C-alpha cells in the first residue's frame, strides 16, 4: 500500500505541476483565438467596403456613358422629327425622346446617390483599415507573448506528460478511476493532498485519522472533501524524484 500511495502522490504532483504551467499561459490562448476571429471579421468588413467602392466606380462610369448616349440619341431623334412625313413617325420619335429623358433622369439621380455614398465610404474605409491594423498589432503582441510562454514551458510539460503516462500505467485501474473521478470533480484538481500539521487543505483531521495517515498502510479519505490524504513525506519524495 505504501507503494500505491507513493504513486498516487507522484501522479498528483505531476498533474499539479502541469496545471501550474497551463496557468502561466493564462487566457493567452483564448485571447489569441478571439483576436484571430476579430481580425477575420475586420478583414471581411474592409474587403466588402473596398468591393463596394469598386462597384460604385464601375457603375458610375457606366452611367456616365449611358447618360452621354441618351443625350446623343435625343439630339438624333429631335433632328429626325424635323424631317418626318406623318404624325405617326413624329409621335414614335417623341416617345423615344421621352424614354431617353427618363433614362437621363434616372441616371442623374443614381449618380448623385453614388457620389454621396462614395463620400461616405472614404472615412468608413479609413476606420476599417485603422481597426484592422490595431487588431493585427494586438494579435502579434499576444501571439508573441504566447509563443514565449509556450517555449519556456513546453519542454517541461512534454517531459511531465511522458512521466505521467509511465506513472499512470503502474497504478491499478480501480485507484486510477477513483483518482480521475476526484480530480474531475474538484475545482483545483487536487485529488490527493498532504497532511500538514494535522490538517488537509487547512481542514483539521480527527486525531485517529492523523494516526492512520502517518502509518502509511492504507488509503485515507477526508470525510469533509472526499480527497485522498497522504503523509507529507510522499510529496517530498515525489518532488525530489520528479522535479525537472
């Protein structure tokens, strides 16, 4: 049983150290992902505005050509009216002239709308570019910080994970199931705790329980938290053997 308790303490020591390394990274991974999403949104907005500006320019140029074409047609139809032979031809030309005038009116109205929108889109484009640049700068900074933290902790974490696998394979399945159940159900992940001056995590243990913990011959469960309580010497040995 002494060996089982030592392996459980070893496993808890490794898991606690891995938790500490992950805490060093803090919210950086999530922040980097959020910034990537934000950048994608800002890039899409900028792209849409640029596309809109291009489409407006193309439409504006086309309307200008249509406008010129309609004016030329009106001049031609008006010249033709001077030489028509009957009212039917005159009326037909009049309808064509009115149709072209309507085209001109619609084109001029749309041209004004485009001019107004193109004026509005300039500051929107500038704002979109500035927001994208700011988001990109923040992303670069956060990403760089995350890379530094990962680089400084990755080797240790990889070695700990390797050792964890070795320790886990040496522990009986029933004890591993209990350990995992406890660890998954606790906020701080401390399934195995050391008895310190007659207490476990600051909670005093009954005298009889303290005696049993010191005997190191069976698994002791803290009745208050449900955690496995072991003698401090197990964690001291784990630190000595597993520190990287």
